[in-house]
């Protein structure tokens, strides 16, 4: 009996994977819990001034992933927004900025305000601040809580406010010098 040897040749096959729009296997945006966060969330800016909005990708745990692929757009005429996030105040009013990447979008609000000074109260003090919220300074600290909203005196000479403890109305100038205006009064 003769033994025959059989020769086998290697068999080759090719696996071809087509990656395209329909294939989401390697898409970094298909992760669960992924989103976009835009900052500042709500801000004020003077007419003609500008700032840069910043968007970041985040996951459900709050981890932040900076992305060069985020684009920006303004939705209202009060602002002009460049594709890379520079926001320019073009008219007085309230406006929306959006940041987007793929299916993810986030919105922030911008108030375009005139230059000026506000008299404000946090309940325990009378403060002045720029209209955009910066440069907040206390001009009258009150011992109690419940200071009513201050009102401007004519010619911006100072503020009048009601002290909830004594029940009187008081005048204060912007340097913080306070005098009694009316011993028992309300609603300046």
C-alpha cells in the first residue's frame, strides 16, 4: 500500500469593514450620557463690548472634554457670534447664544446693557454695582435683614433706603456716609 501525502495550501480571506456615515462603531459622540455645556450661562455685556463663549463636552459624571469641534451661533439680533465663540454686543436687549456639535446643543443668555450704575440690596446691605454686575460695593451695611430696594436721589447724589429694624428712611452717598431722612417711613 502506498501512502499518499496530501499537500494543503494556505487559504486566505479578507475581511473588509466599510466605515461611513451609516457606521457609528467608532463615533466618539455615540457614548451614553455625553452632552455639551456652554459658559457663561447668563451674562451681561456693555453695548459694543465682546467676550468669548466657551463650550465643553461633558459626560453624565461631570467629566469635561475640551473640543475643537464645537461651533457657536447667535439666535437674536442683539449680538453677533463668530463660529469660534466670540460674542459682540450689537444692540440693547436680551439674546441667545448656542453651542453645538453633532446632535448636542446648549444655550446661554446674554443681556446687552448700557453703561450705568445700579442701587441694589441683598437684604442686609445697600450696594451699588455696574449694570453688568461688576464692581459691586457696599455703601450701607444694615444690622438686620430685610432692607427694601434702594432708590436713587435726584442727580445721582446718593440712595434712599428703608431700614427694617428702625423703620426709618435713610440717605447714603456713594462714599457710604449715611444720615436719617425720615424717622418712620417706608417705600422709598
